C-alpha cells in the first residue's frame, strides 16, 4: 500500500491530522517510526493527506484526548481548519473508554473523519456495526490500561516489601542497572557522572543540594531561601530536576526553571537520608527502623536543622530577594525610608512612595544605578576589602546524636502508629512492647555516650572580602556578601550632601565607629 502525502490544508475534505502517542518513547512495540508508517498507510487508504502531526510523547493513554498537549488544541479548533484525525490504532486515540468514545462521537457530531490503521474506510459511528466494533476496540484498550495499572501497583507493593526502589528517583540520586533493560541493581549518589565533562560540575546533583543546604543553614540574614536558591541555580544554568532527569534519559531538556517550593520539599524530605519512601514517609522494616537504600546526602541532625530552618514563616513577612541586581532590597529613600525601585533607561533607582500614595515624599530622589553601584562597591571594598573572610557553616557533629535521633524518630513513628489503632491485637501488642523496649534501651545507651552536638561553627576561608567579591559569579552573589555585613544604602535628592550614604546594620558608619570607640573606653 502506498503512503499518503504530507502537505498543507487545501480544503479537499480529507485533510487529516496524524495522531501518535507513547507513554514511554522507548517503547519498541509502538515506536514513533512504526506509528508514522501505519498512520500514513491508513490515510492513503482513504485517499487523504496529512496536514500536521499531533505527537504526544510520554503521555499516558489514560489522559483525556482533549487534555493532551498536542492533540487537544486540534480537537478544540485552536490549530486552524482540518477534516479529521488518523491514528495507528484506537488505543493511540485513548485508552480510557469514556474519553475515547466521547472523542469519537465528538468527531461524528462535528462531521469530521476518524481513521485508524487496520480499519477499512473512516469509522462511521452512525452504523451499528462500526459503532460496536469501535466500542469493542475501545473497551479492549481500557481493559489493557487497567491490567497495566494493576501490575504496576502490585509490583510497587512487592518492591516496597522487599526494600527495593521503584518508580521515579529523588534528585541527588540515580538508579544503577547492570545493563540497559535490567532491574535496578542499587541506588547511587548522582555526582553528574552521566553528563559530558564540560557540564559535569554544574550537573553534580549531590553537590548542588548539599551546597544549597549548607548556604541556607549558614545564613543569618534570612536572605537565602529555597526561592532565592532556585533563582540562583537557574541563573547558573544548572538543569532543573525535571530537565536533569530528561537529559540522563537521553531526552532533550525543556528549559524549565528551578522551583523554590519544590526545592524546599527536597531539602526537608527524609528521602535525602537515603530512605526508601512511600507516601512521603520512610518505609520501615520489621523492627520499626526505616529502610535505607542509598548513601544519605546528609545526616539526621542536618535534616532536623533544615526542617526547623525551613518551617513556614508568617506569610506577611518580607520576601528574600531572588534577582541578580546588586542593590535589590538594599537601597532606601533618605527622606521617607521606603525602598527604591529600578526604573527608566538608563536604569535609575527611584523612590515611588509618593506616586503610590504612601507618603508625601518630595522631592523624591532618583539616582543612576551605575553611579550608585560603583560608589557603593568602592566604599565597601575600601572599608572591608582587606578583612579576612570568615564563613559560618553547620557542623553535623560526630554521629552519636545522629544515631540517637534515628532511634527517637523510629520510636515516635511506632508510638504514632499505636495511637492510630495499630498493634491492638494480642500478638501485635507483644511485638510492639518488645520493639518499643529495644528502641528505648538503645536511646538510653546512646544518651550515655559522649557526643559532639551539631551546631554552627565559624572558620577562616583563607580568602579576603575583596577576593570573595571578585570571585562572585554575579551581582546576586555579591549582594549576599553585603547582606552578611548588614550593608544598606540611603539615597537623597540632588543637592543633598552627601548624595547617598552607606549604613551598617541600619546605622551610619560614623555612628558605629563612635560606638566602637566608646565601648573600648569602657
């Protein structure tokens, strides 16, 4: 059978849209090439031609055709005129019987054609024979979908019971298979080994997450948050977790940005401790201890510190700056103390409070950003540039407290399950008492063991403030240095002397110096 042509819409009445779909693009049975050949053959058999393709790759058959990214717009009339659709089989149209039948009847009612490979002529759903055959094929696709879902659920439960990973892995980890089609052999840390050497450092997922965690824990300004870190990672060119996984699977990245809330969930999830997870909680073994399937990204103390640090704040609180501009959130009006905003071209910092009706500030100061940034940079490096740069980092301790916290967390989970009504049977009660007593004994033993507790420590880096400033990747990173020193700047209207002045922790630098001298005298 000859194949149909591909040419633009010409109003011939048989201008068809080719429909292809795959849940997994690597599926050899319904490869894109085979589907294409079948669609073109089906179109040729009815004397039509293809005007475009609705290729929905990695889209489940359970998805309503109207909601599919590529097919949906055609069905809704958003892609221009067309006379019908052609698929490689009924199950490529859809696998949910209700959605498939609704799509077929929608095309019938709109007077459009429905063509599939292996069926002579377009489907005529007004003909009882064609209608029954179409329903039978849709029902078969539906039953196959349900059987696949059941197998997947059963395999997931079985894997979980055996302490094996299945499904999507967490960012920071990767599955290791002994060969391409083998089951998962083990879970390893993802240090970017699967990426080309030129981007390996940038795509080191372990280093990215650990660096974010360390920066957030060390921050004392509340200016480093998951959202600001997401913006920083996006600016650095690091693939978002979704794109990272796509590239690892030999697919093209979509260019999506990092999401701050998703990053927060990664940081506080116990998956980072290397645990096997289900429904957001660690899967536990017969002794009530969480099953560990991989090397942890950090220990229990770090996890608890992140959970505490990233607990949701008052929604009315101030937001950390996520942009790359040096003066974002750091400059204020010297008249009314309201923050300045970037405006105009060339860009200037301007007080908008009077324009917004917040104050009667006049004259409202405006100053070119280049002038202000240059002046502030010169002042800051001239004042602090030669100082030794110190960093504050989170020390996770010597591990004794970590092990004890693991036992305490396991005992808390056990107690919570008991409070929820589990272990009420006589046999379960004996197991519960035995396991609870064993955990309590372990906790008492660990409490008696000398431990170096987790906490923040300050240490020299071997750098100066100037060298750290010059090594910063962008002005967003330099703004973090200003935040560490508590530096802000006030701007006054033209004619005022000085035109702008730096503040440290909200105080004039001269006032701070005078206070320091007075403190030394006392």
